[in-house]
C-alpha cells in the first residue's frame, strides 16, 4: 500500500475510538463515516452547545436514482454506530431540492447534496452561506460547482476528500491545516 493512502487512513482513525486496524466497509458506509468525521471536525460548529446534530439530505425529486440513493443514505446515516459527536444524537432529515424553503436552516449543521440531474446548487449555496451551514456531497463534480466538502471513492475504493475553499468560508466551515492536507483536491475559486 502506498504512503499517500496510509496517511489519510491513519488520520481518520485518530479521530475515532475505534481500533487502529482498518475495518472493511462497503464503499457507501465508508463515505458516510468520512462525511460524519468531516462534520465533527468542522471548527465552525460548536457541537458542545447542541442538543443534537442535524443533517439534511437534499435530492433531486425528478431523478429516480437520486430518490433511491437518498433513502439508502438516510438509512446509512441513521444506523451509523457511534457517530463522532461527543455523545450527541444524530438526526437525519431529507428534502427535495424543490422544497428548500421547508428546511429549518438555523436548526441544521450540514446539508448533504446527493447527485441528481437538477441539483439547484446556487440556491443551496445561498442558504448555506446565509445560515452558516456546511454543504457536503458524495460527488466531486458538485464540489467544483460550489458544494463546500465532498467525499468520493477512488477506483481502488479508498475515500477521497474534496474541498471548495470559497464555499467553506461562506458556509462557516473551518478546518485545521492537517485536515485540509488530507484532501485529494482543493478548489480555490
């Protein structure tokens, strides 16, 4: 195994109470785990003063694949054992991208935008900037379009972290340099 893949795995295991031996996870569960860790490491969120951590899944209602993916991700997030939020419960909500006005933006800490044909990225970015909500995704293309953080899987099924610095700053996302160094890609525009 090459050293470039060992460093991110070692850094990720440092932030959990799990043993250092990597466990085998299906790619989607590993992606969920890294998204949760990125959210928990966001210094722009004061987790200690929250009653719970709330994530809104946003999907394209006109895309049947996105609707199915949303149900799967809702289950994976909800069933994730020991989320890294210092004992705070994790709440998962899902919303169509046509119902962004229905989201209680001040009450959520992150929005995970699932890939679809019509994602409404500009509207989501505006809401995230206005309410200091971290935007996340599972698609690197959406990071280049303005979502703040993304976790994709390489062809060898290893997680790859992507950051859009402009969107991170707008949404109140703050990470230590060590976390940013884990990124496969940092987009500065």
